[in-house]
C-alpha cells in the first residue's frame, strides 16, 4: 500500500472532536484510509508528498440527498416557474415517462456524468434515490444501476402515485412486491410525505414495511407546506427528515429531541421559489443538520454542494463552520457513516481518505467568494480525482 503525505495545509477542518481545527497541518493517507493528522512539523515520511501551499483542507462533501437515476429535461418547466408558475409534485411524472423510455446504458451514463460532475467539485460520498420508475421493473432497474455507481442507494417507490393509478393499490404494491424486488440493492427507504404525493398513513405503511425488511428510513417532508412528514420521521426513528422547509416550533423541537437529522436542501428551495428552511432555529434548538444538493431535473438541478454551503451562510444565517460541518459531517450522520472504521465526513486516522483541498487559505472563502469555483484537489478513498 502506498502512502501520501499532504503538507502545507494552511487550515484543516477535521470534524473530529479531539483534533478540531488545525493550522500549519499535514495529513497522511495510506491506501484508502487516513492514517495520520497533525502539525506539519511532526508529519511522518510517506512514499510521496503533495504540498498544498497554505490552502484550506476539509473532508470531501457528503451529498446525502440526490435523485440521479433519471432521463429527460425539464428546462421549460423551470423557466415557467421563474415566470411565476408554482412548483408541483406532479412534474415528477414527466421525468418518470422519460426515465421509463430510456435504456439502461443511457441511464447509467447520465448517472455517471452527474456523479463525476459532483466529484470534480469535491463530493466524495454520494447518495441517490430511485423514484422515477414507479413500476416493479423500473424501480428495480434504478436500484441496480444506482448501486453500481454511488455509495448509498435509497428506494423511493413512494415518490408519486403514477397518474391514473389508485393510490391505495399503489401503496400496496410499493410496500409489498416492489420492496421485495429492490431490498437487496438498497440500504434505505424514503417516502414523499406531502400533499399531492403520499399522506401520513400511506407513508407509514411503506416505511413500516421497509423497516420490517431491515432497511433504514428517511422521509421527504414539509417541503411545499406544513405537514406531518417531519413528525412521522421522528416517530419512526428515521435517519433523516429531508427538506424541512415549512416547520413549526413543534417540528423543530421534535427534531432537536431526536436522532433524526434535519437535511436542508437550499438549492431546491431557491429553484422552486420556496422560503429557505429555518436552519438557525434548528441549530439553536440542538438539532443535527445536514446540507445536501437534492440534485434532480425538476426541483434542484445542481450538484454543487459549495452553492448550498454559500447559500446556507449568506441567506440562512449559518456560520461558515456550521455550513461546512453540515455538508460533510451532517451528511455522513444522515447516512449513519460518520463514525467507526472508514467513516466519511471526518478526517481522522481510520477515516476514509476523502480529502477536499480548496483554492483558498480558509473555508470562509466558500461564502466570502460566492460563486467562484474553489475546488483545487480531491482525493476519494485515497485516490486522487483531480
Ligand atoms: O426532492 N420532493 C420530491 N422529489 C424531488 C423532486 C423531484 C422532481 O420534481 O422531479 C425533490 O424535490
């Protein structure tokens, strides 16, 4: 196994409680793991050395919420929205039709292209969902294709009741035959618990069936208006409640008193002209917060975690440290990958060697220089990607 020492780190954010934040630091990777972190002056020798000349280093972004198994384009829908049309869950059906019509090769190529685009911007751990198939065969295909390309796969058969189908019949299909078909390819199950998609009772049926099959749970909730999604996520012990745009105090308190991560998706809120989520209230109440891109062709067509961090700081009153932590450690926590051997979202001995070097002396530049591409170098599992 070869080792690399990264020297000349001006500012190192580790997200590790003991290591904290270091200046004039170095970091050693061996194989796919971090093996040493500390002051540059005490760095051990390694097979090769990379001097990052005073730049800031952080864990690679952990994007814990995307929908990348899709085909087709919704530019016109987006343009109409920017002219005042409201976003509606019904738009999902447009992508479902295009996705069903695409070949495996087309879907895999699109998924790979977006995963590569994300990696080039510092995303080193990526979750993606099914949910644009909505038949047993198409959801299984999406799960299989996703499992070959990304770190974590979530089954989202309960994304929308396919047009023309009976809702209860569809929920029966999702929580029975469809779940059985995909369960071997996914770790998580999600539901879109929202007016126009699935109500609390239907969502609960799907999630309970998934839990019975050993899957972890996540919930899309409170995206387009107040609703039961967040409370349901907490009640069922879901790993994350995603969106969290329209929360009341009882939702904030429920998240703060739970192990459920509030995953905020600011690029989606901006792209659908929704308010931004109450990040400050969540953090002040003690909730665990993640930031994710929600990359999908309808409500949030970006892979840029830096954009989410910048928005969180400039418009959601998060500090730079809070936003960076939410986009790294927070995402890892939402995927239950923040601790133990091979952890992501942290830089400590034993963690996966997912390293993001910014072309900046400090992570503060992510907000101080909004919109400027700042990724200088990326290692994923010890392999240099750029
Ligand atoms: O997270 N909320 C539901 N699903 C996606 C939207 C998908 C779409 O419009 O295609 C989301 O925003």
